[in-house]
């Protein structure tokens, strides 16, 4: 490297508060990364409810949802994955709704549960999205009388007043604003096939009468795969533009304070290009956005899953992932690929300047992989949050709060999983102003935000992806460390500064305290996640 180039790199790093490696290596010959949080510049601003979550309509009404894995089912699915007949690649998870091995009937989620409410409230403020594929075909029974035994023609499920009231009460009790979507199946269409707002009007009216408020809504869930979500099988972009225009007029007249979010598409940036078979039968987002009349949103949204889970092996081996890939830079970078497709490729062209929400995301579609509930997924979870915040995404909705393997909480006991503890630390430490911590290094990703609720403070998030190499960060001031580790990555236990994280016998959350360290080099444990809180950073952008 030339002397001129070296000087240029040093100058560029200094501008963002990152210094090049020290000239003298440590005793272990590891070069420390020198960080200066006090001079890091702001690069983005996120919503105070940035970390939000989904409680699916399927959970609320009690219907088929992803069947839990067992050792036998995992073995059978892996065997299927190894079979050449599994590599056709043409399937969709939504197309398998009538495949009993994939799904299991579940009772409605108990939103009055004290533990569930306490743990959700600890993540406040947040948005709570109740939507999903089932919401596309839901009949709202707008009476206090018992619901019909079977859904009316054109619907696949029934939502009662009491069930929706439980959602309203839950959201209010835990500090979460409501986000939802509307039915678009045959039951809400006229003789010409156009969408009609009668069910939506009843739904909005009752919500207001019950003391609720819908802060935002997508027209319907994942319109680019409309046929799999309950729309007519020949549904096209012209139909979407017509229906959306009707919906937009209805929403502005009946719920003027409700933000219209959309399109809420899924899979086009990462999954569809990976498929080995023909593309899924559906719409493209670009066709919907360019249709006439052109749909207009208050918030631009999309869904992101970097893979499909083992349950959906019928979609092809190419869209699967493995535990071995979970700590790879290539796997984590898929979030950027999806962002580039939807935001740089579509939002910037059709809805430039609109806020961006990722209204569904998790480790993989189809309920999550068998390791989604373990500490191994916390690396993706926090890296994706920080990566998207750095890009300027306003809100990210984790799927789900408490259902299937990807839930933050166990769906049976509501016990916290590793990603819940990661979410709690994010909520406690990471503020809304995103700072430039410099480029991501292979194997070590460092992000920075203003410290939450502390003027001038900065919180760094260091994600060490190496299982063997020691990484070192050098800080000019003292810091409080919050280090997440686990004895085994593919287990459901996690430790904070060496202590097991768990609820008390009275379901009280533990006191999440950092470990004070002085200025200078800080060793990062291999395969660890470390929050470094520099309260005395004196960053003027964080005042």
C-alpha cells in the first residue's frame, strides 16, 4: 500500500470516530480496533418503536399454525432435503396450508396472561402487528352472539369481538400501538370481483368503540403472492390498483389518522432469485407499484426472510440455510440485499422519501428453523436490527412475539428465549440516533447509537462472529460492558457477563447491569455479542 493511500484511509476513518489498528500488536499479536465514540457522526434516525413485533391473526383466533419440530420430524425433513425429488423449487409455504405435517391447530393465545404482558411491556414502546396470511380471509363477527360454527362463504376463519377486544386490551396494557391489515378474500368482493369495504368498516368502527386505535395498516398481507393469501387465483396488478384505490378512499374517510402502509411484499430480493425452479405464481411489486391508478402509501413496507425453514424444503434446497452459515458475513448481508431491492430499487423510484418499515422478519419463513430459538440466532437478530437501523429503516417487526420457533417467547410457557434478552438489552441501551461506527470488518461487526435516555452517551454494539479468534476494541474512556454468551450456541440458554439470564420465581426480570471497565483495550470473547455503553463519550450529536 502506498503512503498516500495509507494517509487517506487513516483520515477517512478518523472522520467517523474509528482509528486504524494500533501500530504495536498486543501480546497475542491481535491488532485492536480503536474507536472514538465522542466524534462519531449521526447517519440515521429510527422510530422510538423501532423494535416491534407480530402477534399473528392465526394466534388470536386459534387456527392452524406451524407444527413444532420434533427430533423425528427434523430427521425426516433432512432426509427429504437430501432427496433429489425435493429440489424442484416451485413451492410456497402459503401453498401448503392444507399439508397436515406442516401445521397444527392451536388454541387462541392468552393475551391476558400476566407473564406475557409483563415481558411485552418491558419492550415498550413498540408497535404490535396483528396480520399474516390468515388475516386475508378473516370474517369479523360483529356481534356479541356466538360466532357461526363455520366461516361464511368466501372466508377461512372467524374473528369475534371478544378476540379482537383482547388484542386491543393487550396492546394498551403493554404500550404497543396497533398495526393490522384487512380481509381481501372472496367474501369481501362484489359480483365484478372488486374489493368492498363493508367488513373493514365494521372492523374499524368496533375498534374505536372498544377503546382501540389502529395506528397503521397494510391493505392486505403480502400482495405479491396474493393468490396464496386468499385473493382470486387470477389476481393481477390491475386488480390490485383498483382494489387499493377503493381501500385508500375508505381508509381516509373512516380512519383518517391511520397510516397506510404498503405494499408489504415478500421474497423478491433474496428468495426468488435463489429458487432453482420456476418463479412463484404471483405478482411483482414493480407491476403493482406502476399500475394505474398508482398506489400511494404513507409508509413503504416489505417483509424480509433470508431463507425458508426446514419445514418448507419443498421450495428447494437453494433457499434453505444451515446452522454452520449462521455466523457468516454472507448470511448476514442478505438483509442488505433485500433492502437494496425494495428500498433502493422500489421505494426510491415510486415512493421516494417515505419511511420504511419491515413489517415481518425472522431467521426464516415457515415458522423458523430448529435453531431459531437458540443463542445462535441472536447474532442475526441483533446484526439485522443494527444493520437496518444504519440504513435508515424506521421500524422492524419481529415475527413473532410468542409463537413457533422464531418467537421471542416460548409459545407454551411464555418463557424468554435468547432473542428476547437481546431485544431487552437493545431496548434498554440503544437510542434513536444512529451513529457512523465505520465499515463492518469481516468477522467483527460494530455499530453505534446514541445511548438511550442519557445525554452525550454512546452505545456500541460489537458482534464477534469468530468462534476462535480474539477481537480487541480500544476505547479512550471507561465503559459498561454487557456481554452475551452461551455455553453452547444451539441451546436456549444465554448468559449476561457470565450469569444465566432467567426470570425470578415471581416472574420478575433480572436487573441487567453492565460490568465497568476502564479506558483501553477490551478483549471480546469469540462468538459473543457485546454492548459497550460509553456514558461519558460527550458526543454533541447525542445531547
